[in-house]
C-alpha cells in the first residue's frame, strides 16, 4: 500500500494526520489494542484514545469487545461515503445557521448604521463599489424601488444581466418606463426570446455599436456608473453609485445621445424589432 499517498488523501477529505495514520494501520490488520496501534501508527500514547474516539465517531473505526477493548477498521466503501454524507449534512446545517444569524445581524446593524450615518458627509451621495456581488445588490435594490423610469447602458461582463433580471419585468408591470441600450455582441436564441418577451410588455430595447461605460439610471437621479479598469489586463469593473440630481441629469443626457444614434434589434419578430415611441422617448 502506498502509505504516504493514502495518508495525504485521507487528510484532504478531513481526517487529521494522526487519524489518517491510525486508520491506514487498521486497514492493514484485523484488530489492535489501543497502545499497540499507537506504536504502529507513531501516535503519542497520551493521544491514541482521543484519536480512536474520533475515528469511531467519524465512522472509520469500530470497537471489538473481547477480554480487552480492541479496535478494527470499518470497510472503506462504508467509512468514506458515510463520513462525507455526515460532513455534508453538518456543513449544510452550519450554513443554514449562519444564514439565520446573518439575517438577524443585518437587521441589528441596519439601525446602528442608520444612526451612525445620520450626519451626512460631503461625499455621501457618491460611493465606489468594486465587488461584483455588492454591485449586483445595489442594482437590484434600486431597480426594486424605481417608480417612473429605468434606463441602462448594458455591456459585458455583467454583475447582473438585465435580460436575466425579473425585477425589470416587475418594474414594467408597475408602469415604469424601461429602456435598455445594448452594446453589439453575438446573441443566442435564448436571449432573443427574452428580448421578444421584454418588447411584448413594453420594454424598449435598442443596440449601439459601442458604449462608453455601463450605466443604470433610476428616476433620473439614482444610479450606477461602471468603468472598465484600464490598469489590469483581466476585465474588471469599478462602479460609482450615486444619488444626485445633477449627476442623474447629466447621465440621462448622455443616454439620450446614444439612444438616438442606436438601432432596433432584430429578434426574429418584426413587430418586436420596430422602434416604439413613448412618453419617455418622444423622438
């Protein structure tokens, strides 16, 4: 038996070094007394009972009671899958417990955060966010609360793909005027089908040869501007989250310029592809 290789692999699935050595010695012999096993597995005598108790608990060893207590290995086809199944259950339970604790913690900290941020600083209307999950959360939060108008420059890579976002549909159902301007890129049939669905419910979608940035604008005053990092080689976006009417007005002006230069997207449905005039886009 390739002892060193199996020893390392047992540690990779979660056993410690002493447990791994002890189990491998047990696998190669019918049974051992605890102190005999300690000598064979090079485990300190004062640690061997703790190691064996752990192996029994994890399902790798069993106790054979004769005149003295003996230990033997559990067959690997039973020991390893059983251990992994129990470990998975334990991890899932720990994840659920942490999730409940996190929800409670968020609620508790929200009050403290609101109180602590009561005195607005000079740049509270601007925040920089670079972590994709946080960018996505900011986008969804503003999209869930938009009341009148939602505009977006959309280009990959996405923290949130607007064509996968059900909140766009819900905003339109609330009567929000929605316009998406996509940068030209290959589009599969699944995305074309979603575009047809969007157009059918009144979301206006057009395509531009290129867009200067990623932008999402809500009610003309809140939004995100995402800029491609010019320094690193791997595409990465840094977002500026703003809540400022002047900034919103400037971004809407930029959007309208590119919207007028854009063309309708052919989705396979001529009616869907035809530009539609709305109160948000009288041109």
